[in-house]
């Protein structure tokens, strides 16, 4: 009888110790709100954005929320299942290291995303159903990319379509191999400015870019990517000037 009472007391002590520790665990995953963002505090003391609740078309993610450094963009955090149909441009700042699965799912108006060199991983289906995202630059810092990141799925049970995005990346990078393995068109950032594809940047490339910027000729999709040296989604006289400076040896593009 005495031994049984000791055992019961031991179990009770363990339960009480767990109940004391439990609130601390729950607090770390509590959904908090600051401005246009819902977020949670991670175990390392940084923040993960869990939901965008604003309505802006062009978004620059904060590097800090309430004093916590933002290191992660959570799954479905910007997905259009909450009505974020107006988002067309997203700038991710240098503090972020991971983009989780379905983070930007079904943002069908999204045309431009800036991924910083701090990012190391992109989760599966992160940009699924972003039908107007035609180009994206993935830095060499990224060493993990999930399956079907850029696939185009549809409502109603129709089979998904192949990605239309063109990936800009560096030679030998994980992103280049990902593009090759998944049959996605890509352009090497070292090729920026080489509009005619002859493996060098000369006045001939300047002429092609300039003709397009003036509306005289139209570049192919690949030529367009190579001519857009400032990576802003358009080919203007600013790009022409940079290509010209590189061709003359004044300022290097890479």
C-alpha cells in the first residue's frame, strides 16, 4: 500500500511539472498580429509570418515585426485562399532564410518577386498557380527547392500545366540544376547583357536592347531576360545604359 501511494505521488508530480511547462510551449507558437501581418515567435526567438491580412498590390516584407527578426514565410501565408487577389509584386528582405510550402499559392496577379541572398530553402508548391509569374531570380544561396514549386494547377480537377516561369540563376547553382531536372527554362545571370547569345557583351547587344526599348523591334523571351539587366521586369534605356557601360569596360554587370 505504501509503495502504491509513492507511485501515485510520483505520477502526480510528473503531471504537475508538465502542466507548468506547457504554457511556455504554447506561447512560442501563439498567433500574434502586427499591422498587416499575423506571425508567431519561433524557438530561436525570430518570427515567422503566418498570414498577410493587408490589401496592398505591392508589398515589401518587413525585416522585423515587433522587434523580432523575420526569418521565415509560413505556408499559405500569402495564398489567395484569403482573397489576396491584388498582390502583384513582393520584395523579400535579407532577414528571411526560408519560404515554406504554398507560401504564395494562387497569386494569379503576381508578376514580380525579389528573393534575397539570405534565403536558403523554398518549399514545395511555393509559387503554385502564379499564372503571371514569368520570371524569377533565385540566388546561389538557395540549396533546397521543393517539388512543383512553379507548377500551374487549376480548379475543377483539370490536370496541372507545366511552369511558364523563366529562372534567372548562377552557373553551377542549385537553382540551375533544379531548372534542368524539372525542364524549366532558365538563363544564367552571367549571361545578362548577352542579348544575341554569342557569349559576349558587345555593342551589338546594346543595339538590340536599344531597339526594343524604343519600340522598334521585339525581343524573344530569352533575349528579353538577358536584356533586363536591372531585373525589374522591363527593358528600358536604363538597361541599355548598363549594357553599354559593360561593353565599354566601364562598369561590370556581374
